[in-house]
């Protein structure tokens, strides 16, 4: 078969060669309907833009990290790990804030093609098949860190063992005599939230306890979300109120602390609290927060390594899961009904 040329794409779609070239180069001065038709033709034909030497050099010195929001300590922890790994490999890092917890903004895919990094690390978000095909067409690798949905076997992803984290957090509270354990999850649309909640349920059932829906609150991984949901839990009648709360993130734990302070509830004397993440400030909260540690540095380093030296074949190395561990500090104590 002869090599596909841009002139062939122009003839096939009925657009000018100049318009096809603009779409190929990610220019913004093209109608979206036109862009969609041309991109579809490019994908179907298997056309790949030739790379000159200068482009190849620049592409292999930069990766792009896409956050839906870069306003939390969690985001800073992730970025710090990525920067450490990238600097060690002599690679620059570009940070983009775009979209929401499930998907970057619609304009992002064209912008990243224009910037042409060697690879992209998506935080939480995931891509459509069309967007993955477009990145592949321009030879831009993509890794999702903590994907919002179940990663496909053929995609690259890095995540923590969220289910086990939920299990060991709940087991720790149960081992100290707590049975009325509230939980503040992350958004139910996110896979990591579901996994932590499932782990919580599994640990309760392991002890012969039926999970109580009245003790479950859906948060959003933010401090204000943790505060709002903790006020709801702690506002229950005394006989229904939890003696311990498992917050789905350390940021939500901070919100639980503030709710307890306003309600004059002592931690850990009146309420035990356990978080998830082990961000740097967790050890300096008052009292120091017991939490489930995600190995941020290892996860970030693995994501960068996947871009620099991607695994081959359909094996488990494409979807890495890192262990979570319990970090015991001062925010949890044995349940003492007499107190």
C-alpha cells in the first residue's frame, strides 16, 4: 500500500490542504465540526505526522501533568514526586489545570497536540477512545495516575491499593472496640472512593457487622466537604452517633477536626479519626492524624518511568497497583464507653 499523504486526506474530506494542515498542527482557527471530520479521516487512514529532528529532541524533554484542580496539599505531594523523578531523568515538567475529576476540558486535547510533549500524566481523569487515538496518532504517550474509572488493560495506569486501605483502616478501628464507625467517602463516581468504601464494608462484614447506611456520607476529598459531612454525622442522636470516623482523605480529616472543635467533641477522647493519604501535614495536626499512607513518591516515579520507558505487551506492568499501609499516630484510641 502506498503511503498516505495530506493531499489524500484533503481529497477524501473535501477540505483544502491548508485546512487539513491546520488541524494536524492543532491550530485553533478551525471550526470544531471541520476538525472532527478531518481528525476522523486522519485516524481511519492511519496517517502519522512526520517528525523532524528538532521536534523529536524537544518532545523528549518535556512531560505534561494534568490536574483537574491544583489547590490542595494532595496535588502538591503528587507533583513533588513527579518533579523528583523527572528531574532525575533530565525531563522538564509542564503543569496544566483543566476540566473536572473525570475528564480534562474539551479544548485540552488540541492544546496538548500543539504543545507536543513526549507524554502526559493525567491525575484522576480519563480520556475517551477518540482522544487516546489522537494522542497515539501524534505519538504522545499517556499515563493515568489514580484513574477515575477502571483502567483498560491496554492503557497505562498507576494507583494505590484503595480497597486494602479501606479494609485496614476499618480493621484498626474495630480492633480498638469501635463498632459505630462512620465513613466520609470521596465522590461515588470515582473508582478509588468506591474501593475504599467496599473495603470498609468488607471489614465490617468480616466481623459479623452489617454496614449501616446512616453512617455513610459522600464527600468530595476536600476539607470543607469533610467538615460538612462530619457535622451531619456528629449531629445524629447520641445513640446513633459514630464513635469513630474514617475520612476518605486527610483533607477531609481536617474538616472532621474542625467540626469536632465546633461541637466541643474531643479527639481522640470522644471521637477517633483516621484519614487516607498521609500528606505531610497529617503528622502535625493536633492530635497527629492516624492515616493510611499512599506511596506518592513511588507512584509518581512509576508514572514518569512509564512515559520514558513504556512496558510492552499486554501484561500487568501496564496497570500498577501500589500497597497502602497503616500509619498509627494519636487521633485514634480504644473505645471506652464510660468516657
